[in-house]
């Protein structure tokens, strides 16, 4: 649980912290589009340098980013093995009995690994340098045009904000429950498969109860303060787009568009 860092805001006063949250969300979306193009190792290298520069400017420790990537290693390995043995493109590199490993499969597997690492890194950087309230305001502001079609923009932004806010709290709660269960003899690391399943159940059930209790407390608190999502609302914090944001957006677009153009060459 200590390795889960997604959703945790790290206070700071770096250049990335001061950027407009709308810029960060748009940059992540543009980056997601660019990273799924077949841009080759050179293109992914350019995107990796871009992400590394963002990390350095944010002054976030690399160890914090690695903690976000570490829990996804199992899924990455599963996808890599799945692709290596099922994709049959390119030349045969290794043949073991009826199983053949193709060069194209290895290439696609490497691309998948790089894409996942880059996506997780940039999204973790966004949540680490942006307050949940600012993310809510940014999402609501970006979706404002949908209000003409009676789309519940404010409700959606509020739900996303609450979800992001509760991720670190639920992880801390899970860690606390694990320690409490361990003090009563539960072992999450050793034992047979069925014993591990029972240990996980002893963690999941109290965690669900705690999550529902937190949700009920939050709903009661909002209701006692006469929260009405359909009412006209004023904002304590007003988002302000600065020259720095324009420059940062320009750099992001230039990098991502250049990489996409490379995929067609």
C-alpha cells in the first residue's frame, strides 16, 4: 500500500505546480493521443525526455513516480507475455516446440511497456502537482459548453474530484486495516492460496464498510450544508490563464504534434 501514490497531492511551489490545471488536463489528453501512435523508439524517446523535463521542473522525487509505476508491473508483465506468445508478426526469432516468438511481437510488447510507463508517469505527475479542488474547477470549466445540452457538468466534476480525493484516504485505511489484521495473526504474504484469499477477504470487507461509511458521512455533511448541485454557485477560487500557461501549452503541442508527424514519415 505504501507504493500507491496516484491521487496524492504533494505541496510545492514549482513551475509545474503553478500552471493552470486546465493546461495540465489538456496536456495529458494530447499526450495520450500522441503516445498511442506508432512513433518508433525515437518518438517515444522524445516523449520520455519531455516527461523527464516535466518531472525535473516539478521538483517531485523520482522515487515518488516509481512508486506509482511499481504496482502496475504485474499487469505490464501479463500484457507482455500475452503479446509475445499470441502475436505472430515479423520474423521467427525463437521456436520452442509448437511455440514461436516473432520479432514483431517483441517490438509491440516493448511499445506497450513504454506507453504504459509514460502514461502512468504523466498522470501521476498531474495529480501530484494539482490540488483536487483545482482539478474539479478545471474539469467543470472545460466541460462548460456541454451545459447547453443539459449535461450535468458540475455533478460529474464533483464526482471525479471526490474520487481522486478518496483514493489516498482509502489506501491509508487499507494500510491501517492490514496492520490491525496482522496484529491478530493474519498473514498476507505467506500460506497457501486459499489462506491468502481468506486474508484478503478479511481486508476487503472492512475496507468496503469503511468506504460506505465515509461516503454516507460526506453525503450527510453536504446535505446539512444545503448543498444543491443545480443552484447557481459562486467560486472562491477563479482560474486564471497566464502567459506561462500559453508557452507551456505551445511546447506541449509542438512536441506531441512533431511526434505524431514522425509516425507518418
